[in-house]
C-alpha cells in the first residue's frame, strides 16, 4: 500500500512539471532451451518445469524531475513473460523511486535505488548492496534496494553511508526477506589507479570488510582485483547429503547453516590492443558456494535416488520429487568455489563478436557463451548461444539445461 501511494504521488509530481526528463526503453528477449536427459537430476517435465521457449518483453519508463526543493528520480518497468509451459504473465515493478537533494559537496537520498558496486567482469565480491548476477543473459534493469543514503564528494574521491532496507523486521516470517544493513563505501580515482573500500554490518553476516582496485599498467593493459571478508556466511545445505541411510525426505530437506569467516577473492587482467581485439582473464574464489566435497555428496545422493526408481515399490512421483529437491542446489548464482573466466571480443565496425568461457577447474566443466552484438543510435541487437559442458556429475555438465539460444533487442527513445 505504501508503494502504491508513493507511485501515485510521484506520478502527480512528474505530470505537474514541465522540467521532467523522461525516456522509454523497450527490451525483447526470446530464448530457446534444450535439456539433457543424461544428467543425474533428470525428472519428468511435470516435476521440474522445462520450457522449450520463453520470451520476456520489458517496457521501462525512466525519468528525473529536478526541483529547487528536492529532485525526484524513477524507473518503472512493465514485464510480460511468455513461456511454452505456462500462461502469459504480466507484472509491474518499481525498480527505482527516490528523492535526492544536493548541498555543496553533500547529497542525501531517500527511497529505492539501484546500487551496483565492485571491481570485476564475471564476479564482483564488493557488490554487497545488490549482489547482481554478472553471468545472466537477461539484459534487464535490476530491482533497487530501499535505503537512506548520505554521500560526500571531494575532487576524485567519494564517501557513502547507506542504511539499506530500514523498514524490515528482524522477526519477519518471510525467509527471503531483505536483511537490514548499514553499508559504507570509500572510493578514490587517481591517474593510474582506482581504489574502493566497503564496510557492511547486518544480522546475518555481522561484519563484512572489502577492498578492491584497478591499476592501469599501460595504454593496453590493466589489472584489477578485490577481496571481501565476511564474519558469518550462510549456505542452504541438503540434510540428506553426505550419508546413505536415508535417501528420501518428506518435506523440503534444505536448512540454512551458518559458517564462520568466509572469503571472496577475485583477480584479473584486461588487454585492449590497436588490433581491436580485447581479452579479459579472471580467477575468483567464492567460499559462499558449495565446496567440491559438498557437490560430490549432492551428485552421489542424486545417483542413489535415481537408482531407487528401478529398485523400490515406492511411487515414482515421490522419488522424482526428491530428485527435484536435490536439483534445487543448482539454482544458486554462485555454483563453483574456484572459477576461471576467459573472454575475447573484437570491436568490428558494425558487429562485436564475443566468446566467453567460464570454467570450473576442479571438475573441468564449463559454461561457454558465443554471441555477437550490433549497436546503432536506435537499437542494440545481440544474439548468441550458451552451452553447458562436462560430465553428468560435474557442476556445469550436471545442470538440467544443456544449451540456450538467445536474442536480445533493445532500444531507448
């Protein structure tokens, strides 16, 4: 109800001002999916939805209304989702809606805003506010976070203090509620390097400290890296993995488990030459993902559950349901702890081909994305294919989807 009133009031504010600066963007993103029948998580379509074709259409309305008293900024979006396995769905979202006021070198902000921080192309450890998935092929605006922010700017440096999700209760019955946090960031940009430092405190992670930067070595080469330390972190652990006496559960078998002292580390190098070729190499370690042992235990459990289909009188629907619960572990953004990413692109006159390989070095599985992009003053077009490769008991080879063909057409007016 509060959000509805805020939208109505902001709409009145916008329409009443001739100074409002607005733009409309359109995004169309169809995808064709193929699925593997060899994976250990293979179950009938009635148990795990496997749409052959999907398409999302998004209209975004972005604007800013400068005012002597306070500035209003907003980003509303209308999402239409089509799928071969379900009825069409249309939703309205308020991605951003905030008031801001500048006083000399200070700025104060109140409302919902997108805040994407960090250093990295494939992964950003310092992105403690949004935690945006850098590997997504869905080119849409993120959902902002509710916050109160105070920022100070001095030359090439800035300091920010954020109170994120201030209205959420610690005793919320919703397990997916947004955690209330105090976040601070300092950044400075010099001639040959940038430095970033972040601090975050909340009830789930306690203290988080991060440091990152970019060092420009020459006109062609730059190195970057970042490190985030968390006093506490959580994983959703399958309660039946790691043992063989009980293979089936009566209800969702995951439990959130706390761990002490977690690290996320990224280091990378980028090269851009006069030949229009561009290379990015990154390695990162994410302790918040499942360890190799935890993945092995999940794959072993899935294999044992598959074997029950031919060796028990239990209804297959119960076994398939449990396999689907085990497969739910693959729905996380951070799949592997050890990651190596290689990306090549070529800046042609009209088209920009790109090849991206994300490798899990431990089990030698990979996610390969081949795409090409063309941009004009009216639209941006991208088309490509993403494949998941490896053995059926590997992180990427074990996924249900085997490849995805995608296209994105977007324009702003």
